[in-house]
C-alpha cells in the first residue's frame, strides 16, 4: 500500500463480504441512538406536534416520539422505558419513535447506574404516558363537544362510543396545541397492561445486528483529530519531562500535547499524561508508543498487591468501627468457627473502551458525543474543565458497548473537551484496552473476617463480621480511610441472617488507586464472603447447605437495620415500599434449588453449590453444578438463577440480564484479578485479564422470574453477587476443598 486509507469496520465487512462471495444485505433504516437535536425521517417533515411532558411528543402525522433519558448499553432500556410510556398512552408500538435525550436536568436523574432506570422511574414514566393519553382525550372531547369522561383511548386513537366517533392521535394534535398540559393522570389497572410485563424485541436489534448502531467510538466530525494519551503507570503520578521527537516523525501525527497534571482529589478530572494527536487512530497510537517520558510516580509508587493484601487481612482481623450491633456478639457459645475471605481489584472491561468526541465552537460552546452512562455529570465536568456554564455544553449520548459502571465516570470526556479547546479542532479520544484496564476506576480489593458461635443445639447464636476495603469515597474526598456510609447498604447492613447476636464492623483501608463502582459494587465481595461462610457453617454443623441456608434466613420477617444502629438508606428508597423481606429471599432460595433438582444423585466428582443475596431492592439466587476435569480445571456444567425483582416490565430483558450476570459472575470467580506492582496495574488486556469464553461457559444458564406485584426492584446488577459463592460452594461439594480467595485460577482451577 502506498497510502494510508481510513476505512470503517462496516465498510470493511461490506467489502470483504462482496469479495468473498458472502451474503450482503442492502437495508435502509435510521441509525440507532439518534441524538435528540437531529431530525430523522418523518420527524423532519412533521408540520406540528404537542409535548404533554419532556418524555413524549405527539406528532400530527400520528408518530409518537418518546425521549429515552437513560443510556443503552445492551440492557434494552431504550425498549423497556418506552414500553412503560406506550402502555399508559395506549399507543401503537409500530408508531413509536425513540429519541435519545441529551444530558439535561429537565429529564431528572439520567445516571444509568445502580439498577435505577425502572425502579426509580416506573411511576414517573407511567405518568408521562397517562398525561399524554389524557391530553388526547381532552382534545377529542373539545373537538366533539362531549364530556371527556365519555371518551376512551385505545389503539392509538380516542373513541366516543356513544356517538361512534373516533380520531387517531395524529388527527387530534392540532386541537391539543395550546391546551393545558395535565400534570397527573390515573394509571391503568395491571390487568389492562398491553406492553408492561410482556416480552418484546429490542428496538435497536436490527441496528445491532447489521452495523447500523452508533457507539461512542463511531463518531466522526469534519476536520477531526484522533488522540491517544500516555498516562503515568501509578495513580497520581506526573510528567517530569518528555521527548516527542520520534512521535512527531510518525506519518499522520499532527501534534503532541502535555495534559494538565492530575488534581487531588481527582474526582472525574483529566488524569494527566501526554497526548498524541493525529489524522487517524493508528498514527496516534503509533506516535504514542514512540514517546519517551520520565515520570514522577508520586505517593502511590510503592503500591504492591501482595503487601496490600496482607495489610487488609490484618485490618479485618482486628476490631474496627461498629456499624450494626444486635444483642451481644461476644456472648459465650459452645463452639466457634472463623474464616477470612479475600477478593482482588477488578476492572469493568466493557467491550467498547471509553471513547468521546468533543468540538468547541466559535461562540465558545462545546458539543460532545460520548458513550456515557451519566450525561448530566459529564456536562458539569466538561463545563468545569473549560470554564463554561453548563448551558454552554451539549452532551449527545451514543450507544454504549457495555458500561458496568465505568462509563458513568466522564474523565475521558473531559480529556476530549480539553484537547478540542487546546487544538481548535474537534478531537476524539479513544482509550485502548490497556488504558481501560490500567487507568480506570478499579473495583475495590477487599478482606472480610467472619466468626460464628454455635449453641448446644448447633444453631448459630452469634455472628461477627468485619469488612476492610478502600472506599469509592476516596476518589471524591481526601483523607478517606475506610468504607463510606453508602457502601454499607451494599450487602452489609441488610444482612438477612436470623441470628440473635450480631455485630458488623468496618476496618481501615487507605486507597492507592482510583476506586469506582463495578456491576453490583460492594455486593460482589460481601456476598462472596457471607454466602461462602454460611455454606462453611453448614458443613461444620453436618447439615445440608440448602436447609442450613434456609435456617440462617429464618422465618419470613421484615428487617430494619436502623433498629440495630445501622445508618441504612435502603438504596435511597422507603423501607415501607421496599422492605428487607426475608420471606422473599427464602422463596428465591427454595425456587432456585428446586430448579436445579437439589438433592438429586450426581455423578462422581460433581457438586452443587447454592447462594442467595438481596441487592438493589431485588432478591436473587444461584445454583451451580461443577466438577474438576482430568487436568485439575474447574468445569461449570450448568447454572440456575432466580430473581424476585417485583414488577417486571420486559421479561426477555430480565432473562438476558440474568444470563449476562451469570457469565459476568463466572468471570469474577474464575479469572478476575488486577495486581499492582510499583504503583501500576500489571494486567493490560484479555490475555492477562481474561473473561469467560465460549469453551468455559455452562451448557445452560436457566433463569426464573418470580411472579410479583411488588414495586420494581433492580435487574441489571443483582444477578452478579450470588454467582461466585455458588461456584465456590459447588467446588467444595465436588472436591471437599474450600476456597476463600478469588479468583479460582490462582488455585490452578481455571
């Protein structure tokens, strides 16, 4: 080749398909995740429309535009949220057009994080659809001079059955314009749902399949530069000096720019380093490799995983700060059993690493296109980075190729905005996989200590639990040396165990890396420790693990951790509406055990393990069937999962989330580990930070959704926590060997 040509992956697929005689489809459809300020197809031709609220726009051509204010990262939220609105609106699904909302406070909370999209917005979105429906009814009643109470909305139209008159929604828009907007309307009865609770295909499925979906990394603007940034290996380090002569000799490289040094606390600000800007990604990354940089690794230069592990275990093994106290956990018992569990740093590692494109306009405003979970925070951070008012910043939300919490942190967006201002040209910043794993916001490493006391009848009479891990709060404030209050909600204070004497303590841990949240956050290691320890106690007592688990959960009751001194916020939800309900947890345990055929005769060398956990207001359980092959490797043959998430909007999406959680949890259990050496993360790609691949996947991941009319709970995150302990417990059942440390590959099992 005599020239370097830019070619998209879609064009590559088309060309190679044609050259190889493959099947080539010619399709025409609007790109998925179209930003709201750009009109698509019929929207550009609509003569008039009326918006009863910020989520719904009724067009006079009969199309209903629904604004999705949350981010789509594969969980199907651009389908599920419109389902809720369309159901209350009585809209025809084929006449719905979904528009991705920009980041703006008018939409309320837009942070697609913490499994909040349905559970926090279910009634809000029902109201959005219901008020739009009632506006159409009011318009029809006005047009026909009949009482609104005599009119009914059905199948994308309003009907007055007494006179036989009907009018489609589009025909009523002109009348509705100028009419008062209802603030609240009555909700439909559950028995009348058309879409809520029904499986529905994702609206983006065709675009996902055929390459029409637009992700953060797909953004291309005229005159755009591509940036690749070399950052200090140790968190908080700075550039001392650099030589960019070789980098500037690389064909396509336009400029080399030193980034601002990191702040303390860093929060979501730029991480520092040296950026290479070029006409294409390959040149930018090639130029970056040619840089010669002298680093000051800073205060975290000596951070080592092995010594830090020893410090965490020592911290958890000594008395800490009591955060929950019931009865007397120091009561004398007939026997005691204790154990320590350890889980390492983890990376979110979404399939699409962070990517953002920014353009600073001549009037000083800034536009951004990014795969962000939290566009409002991104807007604030960009405004702060550039010294603008947030009204001068527009955040366009693309599709996300996975997120798992990483893309709610907009540091990569701040980098693109800063470089766009400095260069005077649009800039796209694309993180490599190595950047993503080594320089992200790590899921915290942890150590947990447990001690249980048993009475003469073998019942657990006392429970002491300590947890030690560097806090997420350390990313936001200086001097944080232990778990923060909000982290105690994540599988700690809402302990379901029916033990009369219980004390839970937190222990000190100083952060040496950027600590952030990963799918299910602290529930991951809290469930691993607690569910493994309960299983250990079953074998100490000579009991069947499932029967012992049900004994530990105890009778159906509602727990209020605040009664025992816990500063529990229940995921910012009312305990009356979303109680800690041990009856629902026990029902999940019974069901998932039944699904797996608990108690059946197993082949020699196989074992079943069970675990249950409550997180994000939902109750989940997992059973794994495992064995160890002739090479000493653990094989997960099948997995069963069960969830009680209250009211479910789209069962297909729930099943997909639970299946994905099974693979995600397996990856944590078998492989997940980041190690620090001289302040930097050693692992850099999937060769050293592997995830479960097809050859390791179970033959099936079976999922059951419990029928419930309770308010919606979370779905995206709760499936993960019970998976690792279920696998570890199954391994013990198969081998008689207990594992108290993740990942299993460190024990030669994966």
